[in-house]
C-alpha cells in the first residue's frame, strides 16, 4: 500500500483524516454538506465512498491503493470555472498601462487595440505555440484548484479560424489534467468583412460544422456596444439552439442591451457579466433557471461597477463565479481570488461563494457530476493549506492549494 505517490497515475485513492469536507451536495440547512473527520474513496475515476473516518472506508484496500493523509486539512470538490477565454497569443501589457493611466476600454478598442490586437497575434501564431500556451494556462488553473473549465474561442473572427481554435483547444486539453467545456464565441464583428455576410456565414456554415463535428458544447454571443446587436444575437443563438448547443450570452457589461432578457426568453444556460443589469431582470433569469456567471476580475480591471450578486441571489437566481481569463480585461487563472472579490465587494457569503465555484458553475456547464463530492460523482478533489473553508476566501492572493486529484489521477503536485 503506497502512501506517497511518485508520479501522476490513474489510481484507487483513499483520502482520510480530512478535518473539514465540503461535499457541496447538502440540504437546505447545510448546503455545503460539511462533514468533519471525514474520508473520501475514489475508484475508477469516480467517488465511491464519502463518510466519517470510522465508517469502514478502509475496508478492501489493495496493494495499489494510494492513501493520502489529509492531516486535518480542508477538502473540497474540484473548482469549476464557467467562463474563460484561454486560447490566444500576444501581450496587451501596454494597453493595461494605458488603461491604468485613464484610457477606457472603448477608446483602446477604437484605436485598433483590445480584442482586435489579440486577434492579429492569435491568427499569426502557429498551432504548436497556441497549444502550448493554452495548456500552460490550464496548468495554472489546476494549481488554483480548477479541475473543469469552460473554454471559449473568439480571437480569430473568421469561419475557418474559429474552427481552428476549437480543434487546438482539444489538443491543449490532451496535455493537461483539467477537463474543458468548449464554447464557440461570436466575439465581435470583424472590421474587414461585410457584417451581414459574416453573421450569415456564422449561422449557416460555422454553427452547423461545429455541431456536426461535436467541437463545442455551447455557443456564446457578445452583445454590447461595439459588438453584436440584440437582433444579431437572437439570430445566432436561435441557430445554435436548433443545432442542440447550449446557449450563453455576454450581456449588460457596458450598456443595457436587453440581452439578459433575451437569455431568459430563449432558455440560455448562462448569462455573463451583468454589471448593468436592468431593474427586475433578475426575476426573469431566476424563473428561466439561467445561471448568472459573474466575473469580478473584469469589473476590477476595467473599473466598472461590481455585479450586484446580492440582488440576484435574493431574487432566487443561480449565481456562479468565473475568472473571465483573457489577455485584456481579466488576465488571471485564480478562481480563489474571484471568490475573495465576490465576498468582499459583491455581497456574497462564504457559503454562496463556494457554491458559485462548484455546484452552480457545474450547472452552468451542464455537468451534473462535477462540483460535488458524492457517490458516482467525478473523482475530483482539492486539499487546501487551510482547515476552514472560510479561510480560502479570506486569505486572498496567496496559493493555498496543496493537492489536486482529477478523475482519479494525481494531477498536482506531479511528484
């Protein structure tokens, strides 16, 4: 019976002596499903047993069972990031400096910077460069406790280019333990193409090709000033729905467009940003069951108003938190930092924050077996250098992840 694994391996795991276990699969009175002095058993990549240390989980250990003594540490499900833009090339550090000196996001974009700057660098990068840089980002997600992440395209702005990015995402996925949920993003209309023709080709060529080849689970549209109109957004999402894709909408980040109302009407799985959410729209989203993916990193970087998570939660909305990892407005792979910002600036409790990066985020991705620790769920666990789940939220900006298991594989540390 090995007690110190020497390499990443698909294995039978027994994690015991857990001081505080968050199952995130609890009841109304204990939504985090907190257990103390607990044990988790993983077999064949799935959770096989959850309980107290004295419930017989040590039975039937084999010589190949990897036993991990948590030494009283906090153990949680693997974190789920429901909104990322991980595949891109180039740096926008100069733009960041311009922004902190007072330039606005829209001013930078009007000068050919912003998204278009990244599009140019991404289209110029070779395939291997993009795969390696994207895989490196997934590894940084992993070191921050993320075991499943949504991953958007959107930095090609051509039909063939977006297909290329989806295929490269799959190659990057093979180089990391982090699982991904790929999303085709209609980011902004390309300035060098006929707008109507591009939207028509996106609908008539790109979405059917993506659905046929099963390259993306969802389609997202950025609806805002300088991006797609509400009518264009409706047309694209309607086509995606007809091809069986989940729907997402970048909505109400800079202006109120009505995209959040559209998301509720059309049955979107999630709606993103919502800094400028209109009065009463949160009730529509709650009734529709559309997850509100809130992105504190973008609000912080762009000096926008904080999304009003408290208002959405009080209306009965499902609220999730994402990094919005992207090269311009939220360059971070730290979901724990987003948890801290949400608690300190957006009116969320520590309980709500943890649910937002586990069960609710998994719901946004349509992955019911993720974001929780219960029999039959994914064998994804994180051990933290903390004894209380509230410490992770309070102790911001410091890496606290000790061990990550993904699908029954020891993913971090690798040795």
